[in-house]
């Protein structure tokens, strides 16, 4: 499913997100009056985490254009021989 790519970037994104959410939760426990102001930050963090996860999964799809050489060596050889004549 991950096509031989490392999971480090995904773990970093999720780890940092969980640490931020835990820190915000601790602030809310300390100062309950800030709960309404901090609630949108939870959604922003979760949205950013979901975006980065989808981007990570999409970049490792089997149809990744970087998987194959897009430049065709056959065409390069044909055009270079025509240009020399």
C-alpha cells in the first residue's frame, strides 16, 4: 500500500498534531473560559493533518508520474540524428 516509501513524514505530522492538541487541551483544562476560542484550532489542526495525510498517500500512488522516465530516449536519439544532418 505504501509502495516502499518511508512512514517518517506521516508519523511526524501525526505526532506534532497530537502534541499540539494535547497542549491545547491542557490550556483548556487550566483556563476553561478559553474553550470557545480554542475549539476552532482543534479543527484547523485536524484539517491540516488530514490534508497532509491525503497528500502523503497520493504522492505514493502506483500511477506516480515520477515512477517512469517521462523522457523517451528513443525520441531523443531520433531528433539528435536529424539535427546533425
